[in-house]
């Protein structure tokens, strides 16, 4: 290779001047109005007295329910969840992609070893010649328009998005486990209530059979009570089935195929021992920095901004530098390093005709960005709707629970009175059956309402971000 001094002199001043002129056309990242208007206050916020001792949810918000069993369930789910493992793997993939994008901004250095043999046949006979080359080659692209930097920013925003996606998946898993555990616990309690009511129905059936043998009860009354016993058996079987399905769903959140394999706890908690926490919803504007899904949508939008910039920069000329340094010799290996060879090349390439590919890629990037902008706005609107719905459910269910307590008290009194009157022959069996149904319904409704109240607080914790902002600030 000839030395650099023997190469034709390139018009470097003209090249540099052209580069500087084109640099004035450097692409700026697209900008769009992302401003949102937050509500001034929540429509269904609880009264101040209800949240006087409550604060914003912390990272481990589920501990506010005061259940060691729930704590263990969530800990087990975080360790065994396939969804969390998948999200964590996506974070690693995004970091690897960012490393690849960053490497494109650095020079590429490679080594080469080449040996060739040339055989020629002429009028003077055969002649052989050997050639060998050992050296290095380097190549570097000048990022004049910020295309490579934009691609790297896109990849780094992809890393942030994958990390926010992991945070959102963790928050969702914790809420799913809490809600599923509450449902499973409530079904087990309802199953116990149904079993108690079945025992009570059988006890009354024995009373009716005794009265029928004594001639004080009719065959119709006996058939009615037997029908009630059968109904109680059917209800118990249905609740047993539902409890089994709930246990299987809960086991799936642990990464287990069945609740019979590695079940973490026996499950002996009762809803009445679970604390009903008071939750401070804070100001609506605070929601924008407290939910990982909003941060995820914002990071994806920022990545799309960088992608648009890279697509626009791809339309402009590119300048690359390449250099080689090595040694070239003949068949004698000892003479190889006596012949150094080096070179330096600067190249300017500009797209002229590509069938509209680059313009199409730019249009695709801009359309994708517009899609993600709308997704960002939708995520914010959905966050406000989630919080409003959770707060409204909280207020409504708490009001129902206060009324239902009186309903259960009166149903229990009516059942006791009707049974004592029936024993004394002062009341019909029909009135006793109606009182039994009312009491059973009230007891079952009490458990369902408590379950709904607790699940509403889980939904509110999730809607408020579940302490994610604290976790993000603390690096958790």
C-alpha cells in the first residue's frame, strides 16, 4: 500500500466547508404538546376525618391490611411469578440493545492476516509469487446530524421503558395476589357459613320430622324443609367448587400449576381479622408521577421522539473515516515487517435514490410516535378514571356495610324468634323457612361486602401507584 504522502491530495477545505454548511440543517427532535389538565379534586374522595391518620401508600402497601398470611403470599408470588421473570428478562434484553446502539458511536478496530499465492504461466515458463499482509483497520462514522446519538437515546429510553414495565408488572402482581387471596379467603368463609346453615337446616328438619310423627306438622311442611336441606347442600357444593378454583388461580400467580404443589400456607385467616386501611388519595395531579404505567408510556414516547430524529437524519449525507496500518511482504517471512503500509480514507455518502425507503421509514417513525402520543394521553385519562372508580367504590361499599350490619342483626333476631315460635306451635313453617333464608343471605352478604371493601382498597392502592414513586426515588 502506498504511503499517505503519495496519495492524491483531497480537497479537504471544501469537504470541511460542506460539512459545516450541512450541519446547519441538523435535525431537532420532534416536539408535541403533552400537557394534560388534571382535575382539581377527586369527586368521591373520603372525608378528611376518614384519612386523618392515613398517608400516601408506601412501597409495601399490602402490609396496611395487617395480615401475615397476605404478606407471605405476596412474597411467594414475587419470587415465583413467571410474568415478573419475563419482564426482568426484557429489561436485560433492552440493556443489551442499548449497548449495541452505543457501540455504533465508537470506532471499529479489526485485525487482518492475509496470505496469497499467484501463479503465472508465460513464454519464459511458470513463475510463482507470494504475498502476505498483517495489519489493522479502523473505521469511524462522524455523527454529524445526531443519527447515531438519537438511536442510542432511543435504546436508552427503551431501557427505561422496560424498567417501568417491570415496576408496573410488579405492582399489578401484588394487587392481583391481594385480590385473589381476599376472594379465596372469603369463599372459604362463605363455605363455612353454608356448612353451618346446612347443619341448622338439618336440625330443623329433625324437628319437623318429630312434629310430623306427632301429627303436629303436615307432609307439605316436611317436603319444604327437605327441599331447603337439599338447597343448602347444593349451595355448599357450589362454594366448595369456587373456593377450589380460587386456590388454583392463586397458585398460578405463584408460578405453580396447582395449589397442591408447593402451596405456601394452609390458609386459616379470616376476613374479620384483616384490617380495613384508610387510604389518602392525595391530589389528582400527584397521580401523574405515582403510576409506573404513565412513566412507561412517557418513556416509550421519548424513544419514539429519538426514532423520528434518527429517521430524519438518515436522509442526510454521512461522513466516515477509515484507516489501515500494517505490513506487507513476499514469500520471505523475515522481510514482512520491513515494508510498512498505511492509509487514511474519508468518505462522503449521500442517498440519491432508494425507491422511497428512507422517506417511508421517516413516515413510519412519525406515525408510530403519534400512536404513542395518544397512548400516553390515554394512559393518563385511564389513571384518573381508575382512581375515581376506586374511590367511588370505596365510598359506596362502606355505606352499604353500615346498613348491612343492621340488616344482619335483625335477620338473626327474626330467625331466633321464628324458631322459638314454631317450636311452641305459634308460627308456621313457612315463616321459619323465610327467616332462615334471610339470615343465611345476610351472613353471606356480610362476608361478600367485607371482601368487596377490602378489594376496593386494593384497587385504590393500585390506581394510586401503590407507592411506586417512593420505590423509584429510593432505587427499589
